[in-house]
């Protein structure tokens, strides 16, 4: 079983995009933080991973939109990091299942060690669908992105 949690979009100007999604669709900002380092490089397959991301939430459906602004030259290719994310019951079991099906994942599951308690302990990995779209799956984590 999986539950849609968020869709991530690369943006060129985080503040402008936050205002747009708030005004146009009524999404509320619930979390913002800089993320970078070896764990993020490993799980995403992106060297030099360094982003600021803001979570904009639909308070009724609880579906989140992650707006991601890269802080380095990687920002030249906006679609490579766009992804859809699902909460799953067991990331490790799903990883084994996908591997046994011959589906290549970008990395094995990674558990974040991060100073921000809202994302610390998140266990996740990425893989591609048949058309190359990026999918993130992660274990449900109480308080993820919430106040």
C-alpha cells in the first residue's frame, strides 16, 4: 500500500514560487530548509546536491508540494529532480521487490541523519518509472514537514 505524499518541482526562484502557489492555489508553507551532503548525493544520484526546499501544503488533502531551488550549476536541468513521492509501509521490502522485478533503483534505501528533527530518520530511495519519471518512496515518519 502506498499513499501519495508529495510532488517535487524544481524552481528558479523559491520565494516567487512560494508566493505563487500560496496566492494561486491557497497552499500554505509548512517547512523550509537547506539540504545537502553525502546522504542526499547518494540517494538522489546527484553529485554536489545542495538545495533549499519549501513544502507547501494543502491543509485539507494533506498532499504536499515541494518547491526545490538548487544552489549550484545543477539548476540548469530543471526536470531531472522533479518527482512524485509515496509513503509506504516498508521501504526495505519494496526495494527488494523492485530489485527482484529487475527495476533498477538510483540507490539502496538511505536513512537520514540530519539536524532538523522533522526530516531526521526519514528512510527513502528513488527509482524511475518506464518513461524515466523519478519516484521517491519513504517510510511513514510522524511529523514529517509538519509544524
